[in-house]
């Protein structure tokens, strides 16, 4: 079974792009399953279910999405094996632009869109910098010059990644993305595997449920601004 991790800021078009890519894989007689990671709620599973494929949903709630992903991805792999999947795709939103860790040896995809602003690529962090494939969406809304400049900014942030322009509405470019999924390595387990980058630091008093503001209530891993 091949595992692909897909991340990106909320509403960047991840699910739309994936549904088109999955349709291509299914047409090629591949059995595909999806695990959707989110924080509070999601309806994206219904879109995947409409493709008649196995889907699991994981909601992190008040737990850091990064930590929740790492704590559960191995169980998801074993679930995928019970489903006899050829491809298991995990989709997670980088809610703080620092989240959604990529795993060494696992094909990693990051989805961003042209409307985010010209300097957005350098603000996103590891989920873009350590991706193998960067998908840029909503190119039909901006000019050719804007597409080229945005792609150049992505290239500056991640020189090694393959960059694709994909239309989440029409599906243009999704077939090429699906073809790249075949490059993912087959795996049986991630037990003992390693993240490409460390997760966000914890633990502070607010992680433990503190709600009061002020220095007297701040304990643990705290970073202060210089004033």
C-alpha cells in the first residue's frame, strides 16, 4: 500500500484537487482510501464517500493537530491494510501554517492557492518547505504573470519540490498529480519512522486548560515578545 500525506492551509482546495486525482486512480482500477484530519468538524468526508471509497475522519478537538496526526497515522495505515487499499491518502489542514508534518520516505504534498498573497509561501513553514509536490490552485482567477511570480516564490521556498498548477473545479492537472502518486513507496508500517521536521513545541499552562491572562498564569514552554 502506498501512503500520501496531503496538507495545506484551510480552503486552499485540497479536497477538490484530491477528488479529481482519486477519480483518475479509480479509473485505473486502483483501490483508494482517505483519512481526513481536522480540528473541530468537517464535511469533506461526504465528498469522498460520494466516490464510493473507504473514508475515516479524525478530529483533534483541543489537541494540537500535529500531535494528533502522529499519534494516529500508524493506526490509519493498519486500517488501510484491512481495506486492501492500493493508496491511502491522508488530508490535513495546516491551521497555523506550521502544522501537518511530513514523514521521511512518504510522498508529501502541499496545496496552496494563488489568492493567498505573494509573500505567503515564505510564511507557511515546514508543510511547504519539506513537501515533495506543491499544488497551486485557483490559477484561473489570476493573470499569467501573477501565476508565474507566485510559482517563483514557491520555488524559492522549496527548490526541490515539483510544482503543479491544478484547477480544483475542472480537474485540469489532476491526472498528472495522480500519475505522481505512483512514485510513492509501498509500506507496511510507519512504526519506527521519522518526521521530516519536529512538531510545534509544547507544553504550556494554556495547553493544560489555563484561561487567565498574565505572567503569573504562564508556565512551561512560553516564548515572550521583545518590547
